[in-house]
């Protein structure tokens, strides 16, 4: 019959090496929030790269459109979408210009109102509070 007594587990080394250190957590990298919508220029560029390839010739940052160019061989739907993106870029530029003009006009309006108010007050000074006179004090 085998020895069925339980033997205690061997003891660990009384002086183990240094305890393993936990690696420090990497500092969070601040990321710029992604814009809600990509810019129209980036949308146009992505579309051009998708349909024409990233190496398509772009003199003056515009795609080549001449006879025999890959653009000239696009479907009518692709050309229409490309034209719509270009029109969107032009409309955004016009809107930006108009917004700046509106802000300038509003500033001129505010300045004109302030000047008109100042000159009106200079013409019609506010009546001063009636100062009590000796006679008024004696009767009051």
C-alpha cells in the first residue's frame, strides 16, 4: 500500500528577488477632435483619388481634363458629382466672403449708431436735476 499521508508544499525562497514593478500607464495623447464634416476640398480630393488615382496629374492643383485624360473618360454621373463638389467649394468661398462683409457692415452700423447717439446727446443735453433754492427750502 502506498503512503497516503499528505506532504506539505515546499516553502518558497525566503528572499525572493525584487517585486516586479507595474509599468506606468502611458500619458494620454491629446488628439484634436475630428471635424464634424470633412472640408469640401478634402472631399473633392478624396473623390478624385478614388476615381482617378492618387497619382493623377494636377497642374495648379486642378485635375487634368483635356481630351484623352482619365477625367474625360468618366461617366456622366461621376462628372456631375465632381462638378457639384466644385460648385460647393465656390459657394463656401462666396459665403465666407459675404459673412465677412456682413460682419464689417454690422461693425459700421454699430459705430454709426453710437456716433449718432453721441451727437444727439450733445445737441439735447439731458435736463439737470433741479437744484433746491433757498426760497424752495424755506417754503418746503
